[in-house]
């Protein structure tokens, strides 16, 4: 695809976006939810991508006030990562309590090395969110390594504990949700930056280029 065709496609997106900002307030709000993934649509959009975990995903996110109140992708991603970190810390404290009562090597592994990794990865993802959402998405996904390793250790040790199993499932689900949310945030950033570059490649002196760049900037500002 040559630069002229690519820029024409970008300009089409710009015009759609420009029309969006001319809509009445109520219609604009609905359009913005659809275009940028604002809540409550964003919860549905992200959870649709978890497939068989969709119901649990929606129940988990709708029970958290911060994710429900998020106004854009950045706020939503931050809220999901904060929820995941909180659940990870609570889960590790729970496992450490079990390890003190039951000195089983598998539970000790879960409480220490496995969930150290969970907490560390979610903290890293949260720290990277604004500056590098792509790395943030990766770190969020890596957090599930700890819960998966814990689940494997418990299975191999023939330990049957529904509370541990439920914890590992929830952490793995949150890891996936957080990765999906931050990945979508990164995609919006790349679309806007790529579109602005494309506009200038087409002809930075034309009215079309100016309108395109202005419209993309409005999308960017609304998303972050």
C-alpha cells in the first residue's frame, strides 16, 4: 500500500473523528464510548476477548468502582492494574499464612517465588503504563507465570485446596485482562502517532493535513 492510499485511509478516519466532535452532547458521549472504548462499553469490549472467561471477567470488573468510573483507556488500564496488584498482594499474604500453618514445599513455593513474581510483574506494568504501554502489556501478561507455576506445583503435590485454585485462576484472569487493556491503549497511541506522521508525509501545508492532524490530536487527548 503506497503512502497516498494509506494517508487517504487515515484522512477518512480523521473526518469520522471530526464529525464525532460535532455531534450533540448525548450522541457524542455514546459515539465516544464506541470509538474510544469508554466504560461501560470498554468492560464489554475487553471481556469479549477473554472468550470462555467473559462472564467472570465482567463480574470481576463491574464489582470494582475504579474500573466502572474510568473515563478513558488510560484510566481503565490503570484501574485494572491496580486491582490486579491488590489481588496479587492479598493472595500472597493468604498463601504466606497457609505456609506458616502447613509447611508444605509447594505452598511455600507459591507464597514466595511464584507470587513474588506476580506482584513484581503487576508493579512493573503499572509503572510502565504511561511511558511504555507495550512493555506494560507484556509485564501484565508475564504476571500469570507465577499463578500458573503455583497451580502446577499444587497439582504435582496432590494438594486439593479450592481457595488456592480460585486465587490462581483469578490472578491469571486479571493478568490477561490487564494485558488486553494496556495493549489496546498502546494500539491507540500507535494509530494517532502513525496518522499524524502520515498526514505530514502527504503534505503538511494543505488544509487536509492540518485537519487530519488536529482530529487525531483530539482522539489522542480523549484516549489519554
